[in-house]
């Protein structure tokens, strides 16, 4: 498939709406076509900019929780008025309900709402990490420091990000270190390491583990946006691996990173 056929489908690629085989086909095409790679990068950056602006004006969790509590209180008051009008005897029984039972029910409902909100926020964060990975693949210069030597790549990040990390010894493994670059997520700097596996590129993101990342779960492994992902915390750092390989391969790389000496 040439440029003419891909031109009208690049936006669908950026939105991950193509079939998995078509996603792989475009990535292969973009590696040799600067025009399509540039357009995909421009569309991806625009998508990230819009998403970043939305996050900037998102209500704080405290405000959301307060609105949820106020809404629940108003709904409860309305139900009490309707109950008094329809069933006076039920109103009498309600007055004798233990206050601890009422409070406990409200806490359970609130906890459920917080859990749902956290899961939605995590899905959005995983989508944004996938977009960062796609942006790297579409870039003419996917890494800023090019080296297969961990002793070259690791020192390069000193002074560029506010933390340090270790890299595993890859000798004897199916993975090769390609290089690294500084990545930004929620306006915070972190490391993006690029590894190759056969003909695939895999991104490993490392950031300070803060609530701003939007990853509610301590760990996650599975498929998202046509990619395999795995994330976990190690000390005060958050690791996120993204790649178009199977989950087993992602898990093998995660195992190497988790047991870095």
C-alpha cells in the first residue's frame, strides 16, 4: 500500500481504529516514508495537546468528591419527602434506622464512585502512554541518545530528569537497547527507553510515581489500544512498558527491569 492509499487513513491509525494488521502495516510504511510519518506525528501531537488542555482544567478530586456528596445528599432528601407523602408508616420506621447504617451505606456508595473514577482515569493514562509510544515510532529521530550500551544511556539522563534508575544486563536475552529520550507526561519529565525485539520497538517509560500520572492500580498487565502494556511501581518510580508484541514478551522485559542489579 502506497502513500496515496494511506493518506486518508492516517487519522484512523492515530485513533487506533484500524485492524491490528493494518496498524502494523502503517508502522512499517512510516519507517520508510517521511511524509506519512510526519503527518502521523503532527496528528498525534495535536491529540495530546487537546488532551493535555482538558486535563489542565479538570476538577480536583476533592471538588469531585464534594459534588458527589452534595448530589447524594440532595437525592436522599428528595426520596425522604416522597416517602413521607406516600407511606407515613415507612417514615416512622426510617426515623429509627441506626445512623451508623446510613453513614456506612453512604461511604460504600462514595467508595464505589471513587473506584469507577480511578479506573476511568487509569484507562485514559494508558491511552496517553500508548500515544507517546506511537509518536516515538512516527518520529524521524525516535531517540536522543543512541547506544546499545547501558553504561552510555544511563549517564546521559543525569541532569535531564529528577531521578536515577538502573538498566539490566541484556546479554543472552532477546532484547537490545536502542537508546533513550526525555519524555513528558502531565508536564513532568521522565525517561523513555527504547528496546528492540526482533523487528519490533518497545518503549519503557520511567517517571516519579505521583497521583498526577493517573494510574490508580499498583500494577497492570494486559492489552490496551491494540498494544500490550505492563505497569508497576518500584520504590518511588513508576514503570510503564508499551509495545506491539504479545503480553508474554512484555512480561519478560518487565522481569529483567524488575531484577536489575
